[in-house]
C-alpha cells in the first residue's frame, strides 16, 4: 500500500478530567475504506469531532495529513485540511437549492451579486460523476434522504476533500438506497479517496471494510485487516472488559415470577418502534438493551403515553389499560425515569422538596388544592435519608446538586407514588461511581418488595450486573431475549450479537 | 435503604461544608432576586423627596402614588402568572378597555346596573380564557395570540360603545374608584383602589405559593417537557394563567371605570401591557419563566408609579419621562440577564 494519507499519533482528549480519548494512533491510507467500530461512548464521535475541528485535542498528540503535521482548528479547519464529514443528521439547508448548498460559505459572486448560473454549472460535473438523478437547481427539501446524502458527498468532493468520514450513513436510508450508496463508496475508493466508515452494523462492515479499527473506552484496542475481519473477534474487542463486583443483585428473580405486572403488546409508533411486545413480572429486573437509535426510549415513551401509539396496547396486572398521557401512567402506577434528567426530568430552579413532591402534590393536598407543607417536608426528608441524597437541605434548588444526587431526587419523585412498574432509562448516566452503586442497591431493594423494573441501558456490564434477563432491541424491533440460566451467565457477546444483528451472519 | 457506608461517609464532610456555603450563597442570591429592587425603590423615594424639596413624603402624595400604582399592580399580578410559565400577555390593555366598556354600558340599565362590576371582571376572564385556549390547545405562540387579541379586543371595545365615550355619573360602587378606607379616623386612610391591588397581590401569593396549582405554574415555566412527563396537565395550567391575567385585566377595567365614571374604547388602557410587563421584569421574574415572586411584582409596580410621580414633582417634561422610563425597562432586562447567569440553570 502507498503512503498513509492520515496519521494520528497519541491523540487524546480530556473533558473536565474525564478521558474521552487516550493516546489513539490511527493510520488511514488513500483508496481504502476504514471501518471504525465501538460501543456507544467508546470515543468514535470524539475522534471524528477532532478531525472536523469541532474539538481541539489535548496537547502532545500529532495529526499528519500526507505526511505534513496539521492543526485542525475551528469548524472549517477539517475541510481546509481536506477532511469532510457526513453526519448522521445531514447538515443541509432544505430551503436552498442543491447548488447553493454545495457552495454554501464559498458562493461565487460577480460584482457583489450572486452568480447562480456559474454555481449551477460548477456542480454539474460532480453531480454527473456521482450519477445524481436531480438538477443543481432542485430545492433540497424536495430530495429523498438518499439524494440528500449524495448532495453531502458532492459537497465534500467539490471541496476537494481527500478523506471522507461517514457516520452511520445508512441509518435513514432504504435498502435500495443503501446499496446505491455502497456502490458509490466503492467508486470513490477506486478514485483514491480515503473513507472512514463509522457503523454499528456488522453486515455493512463486512461488505465494505478493507480494515476495521475498534475503539473501547477511548482506547484503540485493535485494527484488523480484511482477512481477519470476523464477528467474534470484533465483538470481543468491542466489549472485552470484566464485570466489576459493584453491581448489586440480591433479590430472587424467581420469587415473583408467574405474576406478570406489565405487558406491552405489539406496540408501535409508526416510525421508530415497529411492533414490540414485552412482559415484566413482579420483583423482576428486566434489561432493555440495544444500540442508540434502536427505539428503546421511544418504546418507553409509548408505554407511558408520552408519545402517541399507532397500534398495540398495554396490560397492567393482566387487565388491559388505556394510557395516553404520562399523568395517566403515573396514576396507574407506572413511573418512568427519563434518560435526560436536565431537559425532561428535573426543574433545576425549583427546590429539591418541590421536585420530590411534584407527582403527589394533589394526593397530599388539603381541600384538594392547598399544599400540605408538613407532609411535603416530611416526604422530602425521608427521601433524603432513605436515598442518602447529599445537599445542605431540602430547600436548595435541584440544579445545584451533583449528577448522582440529582438522579436520586428524580428517583424519589417516582418512588413517592409507590409504583408497581418502574421504567429506568439510563439510570446511571452522568452519575459518579459511588452514586451508581447506591442506585443499583435502590433498584435491588425495589425488586425485593415486588416492583416490576425495566432498565434501559447502553452500559452492558451494568445491564448484565443488575438484570435477571435482557431483552434486546434492534431497529425498532425486539431482536430477542438473553436469559440467565443456572449454568449460563448473561454475556455481553450474546447481547451485542442481537443488537448488531450478527447472529445471522455467524449462523 | 442503601447499605454501603464506605461510599457514603468518605466525601461527606467536604460536601457538607461546601453545601453549607452553597446554601448561604443561594440564600443571598434569592434575597437579592426577591428584594433586589426594594433598595432601588427606597432610593428613588428618598431621592425624589430631596429633589422635590420635601414634597414626596406627604400623606397626600403617597396616597396619589398608591392610587396610581393600583391598576398597574393588578395587571402586573396577572402578568406575573403568565410570565412565570414563560409566556406573555400583550392583550391586557385592550381587555381592560373592553371590560370597562362592557361594565359601563351595563351600569346604565336601571334594573341590571348593580351587576356591572362582576360583568366587567367576567368579560376579562372570558377574553383571557380564549387567549389561553388558543395557546394551550392549538399550541400557538403566546406572543402571536395575544398580539392578535391586543388588536381584535381593542376593536371590540370600540364597538361596545359605538366608538364613543360612555359616561355614567351615578355608577354603582363608585366609591372603589375614588373613596378611601379609613384606617384611623382623621389620620390615616388608604384608597380603595390600593386596597384592591393589595388584596390581588395577596391572593396571587396564596395561589402561587400555597397551592398545588402554584407549584405546577412554576414547573411549567421551569421546564415544560419535564412538567408534561411528570403528569402535569400543561394545557390546564396555561388556560388558567391566561384566564387569570384576563380576569385581573377585567378587574382593572372595573377599577378604571369606577374612578373615571367613564370609559372610551379607543383610549382606555392604551399600552398598559408595557407597564405591566415592566413591573413584572423589574420585580425579578425571569422572562423565560420558572423564577420570580409576586412581591417583586408589587415592588416593580411601585417603582413605575414612584418614577412617574417623582418626575412630575421635580418638573421633568413629559417627553423626558418617556426616555427615562424606556431606559428603566432596558436596565431591568439587563438585570434579568445578570440574574440568570447566577442561577442554577446551566
């Protein structure tokens, strides 16, 4: 192979003391498709943002392009260095034409006037080379997702980029569009471009990848050449860490079995969730695993009535129940802990006391409306003691607390209604290790008293550590279930195989 | 419930100290945002007293200030509810005019005359609920909806009196407009208009701080999505706040009608919404919602009244009064920004 077009040596990135990337060495050659894989949060997007100039790497590392050291700075830095990125969410202006989008920020003007015709002529050859079936003057709003991707690629080629980074480009494409995209990617490779292809999908990596690099916890854990690309090897590289001992699981998963509390039947939203059924029994902790975008949070929102469903329904303790608002779900005893506590959960300016009591204010109130402040105070004090929430007093605004304590305040609000079903969406995201293990033991204790618990988590060791069985979602469907047998433990490999759809390839 | 003492005890001392300091800081901050404008009010009063050579702090002048502040205080109380949810109500001046017109027209009917006061207030409530319904149920932006009703309701107010001024020199309950409640005979009395305004403030405080609805209002303003997920009926809260803003505007209309014995659909209440919004913002209520208190609004309304009164007392021309009041509005919003920087919102 020829000289490397991109070399990264010892590139690190630290956010507020947390290492998102640790001394990554990555080499990419012209004319290759280099697949980049890793779990959610392994550091793929950080790496990409460093190459685009959105993040500045820690001092000490080096990036070379065609052998010359470069500094990529600012949003245009990547493009200036010859790197173009095509994001999952395309970055086109739908109200402008194809030509205007391609020339965005570098418009041709003559005597201060926009030279539209010159721009249209300028993009013609590139669109032709890409086999585009639309005109430079077409409004982007009128194009399909596949066509928009072509515009993005055309923009990259027009900027004479030598390195093209594609982040899960097929997420919003149909199968036929994906096939056309693959053909185009191979054509670009033969024209000498280097393509860094980020994907969770094993089949795509098999189909396209000349080399695969795997990231885990911010480290580059291995690179495989084409002949060595095998599902089991990649998965081992992606997950390969031990389940540490701080997960707590004392409750007996079989104690309450046979008494289903929550049953979702064939629920769909006509978009991200495509007919999902699952059952959670009393005293059971069920994990809901899957990659980002698999539809887990969306399914939870359907269950609690936060999003409108197009089909399916719920059964609570064996009886059908029609839940259309989060309020109705709470009344029925189904509580949901959001994955985004700052945007969707807490009221940061309100006191912890109000935050904790919010769901039961009406129930506690005198004369239906007058706040019972003694009861509220008592409940908040009890929550502070029971969940060991650390704040000066219950009157301080929730926004001033640490992530772990905020999460416990939010959890207290849900526990105040004494839920029959508790759905926890990423319960330990952004939470320090100490609070994590406290949250695990809270979950464990709730299961002991018979609460049916569904835990959505992207943290596989966590799911394996605290759950009795794991349901795996992929692309809006329930892909399967991984159960813990007396002799066979839950394994990350089994879950990842279901989540990425690799079980078919290995079979 | 959790039983891992190690994780618990280790960082505890540092956190407690830090948290105590943090609470103290937050208390100071809350005090600043609650009382923030009180010193400004006092300084203005004292300043005007000296500049006017002792004419400010007289029983008569203070009575005038309180009376002048009354209607704006009532409107601003309603506006506080709305702004606490992150909304805005531009239509209060028009609703005030329409309510006064409706009330005065009715007061001239011999057999129904006594009903004019409740009819005024209910007219305001009706317009407010329409605003609220459009905002909550059709999900239209509050600015647009109330901008529309600012114009439309003004038209209706003119329609009600056939675009003339309606007089009624023998309007029932005229005392609320011009009478005073005697506290100590011959020594101290307080205008009925001011009594009503203070009652409105007190009732607003009760609702905001002592009822479930009050917490829900703060919650919707603080984080609407979270409020929805927490099971709060956001639509009901929104209809309530616009309804109460309309109701208070109707009450303000009744107060004006009783004071003037007359109403004119074109002129009454023109740009009152601006004074009401200014009072709320001066009072420390955040424009994005979720933070604020009704006591601040009272202080804000008093600042505006003192400013008007004091500038006249010291002989500043009408034109310069506009300039100075405008600068006060901008200064108030600058203060709002500054306050938000220090809040828990990140």
